[in-house]
C-alpha cells in the first residue's frame, strides 16, 4: 500500500530509531483517528493525533493527544504562554507543516514548531503517530518521540 517513503520514515531510519510502520485502508469520508485505531486494533489511548494551532504571541505550535480525546484549548494556550490559541484552518495545514489533514505527523514538519505531547503518552511502552501520509502510522517509544522532536509533556486534554 505504501507508495513512497515518507519524510517521517526517512528521518526515523536516519536516526536509527526503533519503530514499526503500520498501514491501513483509508476511507476518505472518515479520517478520524478513532477509526484508524480500530482498523489497526490499537487502543485509542495509545494512538495520538497531531493538532496544529496558531497563538497570538508565538505563532504556530503543535499538540499531540490521544485520538479519542479533545484538546483543552485553555490548557494548551497556558502551556505555550499564550492568552488564546485557535486551530489552524485545514487549508493552512499543508503550507505550514508539509502535511495534509489525516496525515499530519509531529515528526518532520517544514519547520520546528514548539510541540507538546499529552502526558498520558508516558503511560505506554509504545504510542502510535502518523507516518506522514493517510493510512500510515508508526509505533515508537513515547520517550524517544518526545526527545526526537524536542517536545515537552503537558496535561492537554479536556477532563
């Protein structure tokens, strides 16, 4: 199914990272992470979606949270030192990150944006994030991911 090697895979291979590439059939009408997790038989709390926002003060930032959760905009804004943040419009995603909706990865974006991974990631040996294309995900150690992308952990989800 994999057409070409994504930037994510190239970067992970270059870093000699331990990871596993998983692929699944994409239904363009349902790009939800919950659906992807179900197709792969992965608990949704271990599959993380990559959300990109813009803050008034510091510009673009990135949050990775479990696919079945909702980003708490107030918590995220506070973590990034912003009064308020809003999600990047889907048409701005590709120019800002190099990725399309449903295939956005925290690894290998066009620029290095401030990134936070929800602290629940550390509860697991492996988490799953997009491999940079719809229908492709990588499994890797959350600690490796956080270090590799120079992210911080934070409480980011709505309780």
